[in-house]
């Protein structure tokens, strides 16, 4: 089978091995795409401003996003991606962020501070290692306990799965 043109694409945890069910001559285009998807994506709102902030200054959310991106780039967990998003529509409880996991629940947090990057990455790491797709309560930083806005079920969820 011919390999896709993105041979240099990053793989989660450096893993380029074929998964079970893939041809013996190497991974398929679909298995490569799955291997490139991070376990958890952290979305950080870059337009969030602190109450009373000078309108001429950079939004605090942009600094929070930059700190999280820098932390992942300098030795963070390769299973976590950080992405900036222009608005999470949670302005009354800014600063805001969301943790999303394929096949798992999604979480929206508010009332964060400009120094919350470490807490968000701790939560993302807990979430990435969760075996049931739910962000564990034990070990979760207090800011992610007090600041939870919503927990959103995965698309495959049904009430029978309690």
C-alpha cells in the first residue's frame, strides 16, 4: 500500500507502528490520521479579559493560551495539544478553557486566572490517561473543580451507559 504524502507528520508519543488490523506492509491512511490526533485538546479562549482590565492591553486569555502552548512545547505531554480559540462565549466567567477528548466527555471551565496554564495541563494529563473518558475528580486542581461550567457527553453517549 502506498504511504500518504505526509510521511513526516508527528505521531502521538513518536509511535509509527501499525495497529492491529492494519496491513502487514504498514499503516493505512486512516490509521496514520488516528495516530496524529492528540489524546486531549485544550482550547483556550484568547479573547477573555479580566474584569476591569484596560481595553488597550492584550486580553489575559491570550497570555494564558501562550503560557499553555509554551509549556507543552517545552517538555509537555505529546498526547496533549493546545489550541487558541477566539471565543468560548463564557464571558461572565472569564478566563475560559475547554478540554476535549475523542470518545470522551468534554469539559468547559471558567473563572481561571492568567496563571492557570499549569492547572489546565495537569487536568489535560489526567484526562489523557483516564480509562473511561471522564476527567477524574481526584488529582484535579482546585481551579478545575470550582471553575467547571459544563460537562458535555460524547456523541456516542446514551443514558444506558451509566
